[in-house]
């Protein structure tokens, strides 16, 4: 298989390492980007400017000139795409940014340079003048130090974006390095093995591979427990700040960031484990049930609803997709209707067959199967060309993959 070029994003949290000078510059740039968005959006709503004329008509605008030309163009391009989607009836009309809002700032090829382990971001002439007069900062560039462990020489960085996140009155900055990566998919065209994945709560991902008797269950209990702890701690701190009449809270903001980082790390480890398994078993297609779609409409009890709606199934699927792409493995999502009610052995559909504690007992053929394994088998049989060939797939004793195994 020929080499493939893919786009990847490396995310780096800048907040803890920022100096006062860097924070001043970033606040100024992201605030200017927010103002430029609002000015341009107002002009479009008033029908003063056509979408095709945004850059031409606004290039002398005060907020445009506060940004590097590429950064300003990137803001207007995002707004243009938002309006195009609105006209196609895909989304609602683009909203204005908050009065004191902050918006992501992007630099393209001519706006940044990586020197050793430092990132150099260009500033506009107007911003340099403002920083000198207002803050006594004399610099043509914003310098950001990167980790020496990053393989920057090998990365083909194409764009750089700094994204502000306002959480409970605290502002966090995240750096995105958008780069191109050449991969050499190893899978042969003759490989036809299919992997099916059923997503759940306590059993976060149940995997059945065509031709393999033993199914794997990736444990979600620790994640659920941790999310419950984060929810309780968040509620406790909120009640305290409500009693004190506060609107901002540094501790609550940091707790929110900690939760996001924990969930991202957990999902990253599970997706890597699944892709490594697919590689070892010669899988060419991964089929996933579409649990992550319309998940807010699912109602299976208050307690489970809360757990279900907090787990980032969409993020897990995306991680599986981009990691599989590098190996030439196709990932598809299919409708999983009736996969939990249907017997994967005889095919009878009966809701009452799914018993307490995730057990499926078929009243027709007497098959006794883990309910999530049964669901994964049904997902597999929706796409396997000849179901009889893999009829025993997943019928062995399930192997449960714990969080400790993910770390090893």
C-alpha cells in the first residue's frame, strides 16, 4: 500500500508556563480576534458587506490590524464558513462573541517559525506599537517555549492556533500544532477480518473479532466512578461559592481542566489498545454501533443517564478513526437498532431476553451470553458477508481489560 499523508493536531496546555508578558500578548490577540468577528458579523447582518468581500473591506479595520494578516484572515474565514453553513440550513445564524470575549488566533506558514525548541509567532505592527506604549513590551514576536521531547524536526507543522478557554472566571490557553504526517499503512488488501465494537457504560467497549472466540471487554467502571467523584466535587464547590456570592473560582476551574485531561487520557489509552489489537489480529474493518449519536435522547434511568451523558463516546470513536487510518483500517458506524434485543445465535428478537446485570438469555434457543458481547456479535453479523463463517466469533469466555492493563 502506498504512503499516505494525514493531518494531525498536537495539543499543548500553555497556561502554567505563561509569563506575565506572554499572557498580556495573548489576551490582547484573542480579544482582538473576538472583536473582529463581531465587527464582520454585524456588517454581514446589516447587509453592508458580502461574504466574498470580507477581507477586502475590513483590511483597514482597527481590530483587523491588531492581528497578523494571516490571523485576521483566519477569523474571517471561520465566519465565512459559519455563514455558508447557515445558508445551507446546516446550522443556526452565527452569533456574536460575548462583549469581553476571546477568540482563537491562528498563524499559517508565513506567520510562525520553529527555532530549536521555541515557537516564534509574528505580531502586527499595530500590536507591537500598542504593547510598547501601554505595557513597555518591545518585541516583534511572541515566543513560546516547547518541550525538548517533541520531535519538531520531523513534524511538518503547517498551522499554529492558540485557543482560549474561559472556565469559571479563569482563562486557560491551549496551543494546537497542526502538522502533516506521512504514514505507510501495513494492512494487505487480502485481509478481510472484521472487528465489531459495542459501546456501553460499565463495559465501555465490548470487542468481538471475526474468527476469534474470545471477546474483550474494556472496563468503564473506573471511568464512571471517577466521573461521579468529579461531579460530586464540582457540586460541593459550587454550593460553597454560591453561599459566598462568588461568580469565579480558580479551584473549580482547575478541577474542570483536571477532569477533561483525565477523560482524554483514559479514552486515548483505550483507543490505542483497540487499534493495537486490530493490528495484531489482521483486522481490515472496524464496525462501531452508533451509540454516540442522539445520545441526549436516550432515557434508561436517572443514574445511568447521568453516567451515559458524561462519557465522551464521540471522542473515543474519533480517536479510533484517526489511529486506524494510519494502518489502513477502515472504521464505519452503523445503526445498532435491536442489537441488544436480538439473539446473536438464533436471531429471535425479544426485549425480555436481556436480563439483570447485563446477561442475555434466549428464551428460544437457550443461549446464555454476556449482553454486551451479544450486542457486539449482532453488530458484526450486520456486515459480515457470510455470517455462518464467523458464527462462533465471541462465544468464548470474555476477557476483561482493566485500567491497570491499559497503563501497562
